[in-house]
């Protein structure tokens, strides 16, 4: 079943994001002392873990589950094939998305840009212009990914579409900007796909992605 309500000026979340395998743990910052951006970047360049910077603190981003990893790989493989001869570029969570309004760097499971990457100043590991962002959910990440993280992502003028993918069942939330004009940029449309015979239509990329390609060889779903 597909629903398409309009979301107008989505308010900031009222809840604090929960601890999870893919959510920065607010109870365990990498360093309890506030640090500068330059200090964060120096630490992140040599750290074995992915580190997210928020409000002067560094948070460790632990790894995900087997299903989380497999879904991410499925999507990268399929999108990579469809976009191979286009001017779109595909990235995984090795690349950091920089959000100027909130002065924070965060990681998405998958994201796509159009044309050349726009880097944050001279930082070639921080991209400013994602067109599509994809996050794979778990029970404890969905509040953060739908709330605070999405609120920050929405401040990026390039962002046209946002996918939230469940790893436990065929269920995908597809948020898309109804109009990229500045005066209508806060209006988002939500489409929900919850059957394996459905496709995700991505207008910004001019492609369709069948749900079976996303959930290929995922135990208990395919």
C-alpha cells in the first residue's frame, strides 16, 4: 500500500535520539571536552571508527548488522549499474556529509550527487551537495534518522529525496521535495512502499528501484 500525504514544514523532533548501532551515542562521546572543528578532523583522519561531530563533541558511530550491510551493498550495486553512464556520482558512508547550517559532519549509508562534488572549503572528505540520501533503519535508529538527522539534512539546498529503509521487513519511507523553489522547499511528500512487488520511483535520478533488488538475499524478507 502506498500513501502520499504532504508534509509541510516538518517541526524539529521533540525526542532525543536513542543509542543504537548506527546512532552517535550521546552517553559516550569520544571526548567529554568541547573541541574545535580542526581538532575533530585531525582525530577523524586517523581514527579506526567513524566519528560524528556535533556541537563541539565527537561521537563514535559503531558498525551495523549483517542485514544492514547487505541492504546497503544491494542498493549501491543496483544504483551503480543504473547510474554508470550518467553524471550522477554514488558514495557510501566513507564520505562525510557536511551541513553548514548546523556546523556538523555526519555519515549516510548511501548518497548520490549530480555533477561534480562540492567540497567544504579545502576538505575533500566533506561533501555539501547530496541529491539523494539513504539511511537503513533499525529499531533504535529510526527516531534519530526521522528526527534530528533528517532535520539537519533538510537544511541542505541540494537535497531532493530521502529514503529510510527497514532492515527487518519490506518497508521504505520515501521523502521527496515537492518543489525545489526556495519558497516551497519546506514542503515534502511522503510515499510508503511495503510490498515486494513495488518500486521506488526516484524522480531526481530518473530511475526506478524494485524492492526485491533492495532486499535481495536478506534472510526472512526475500
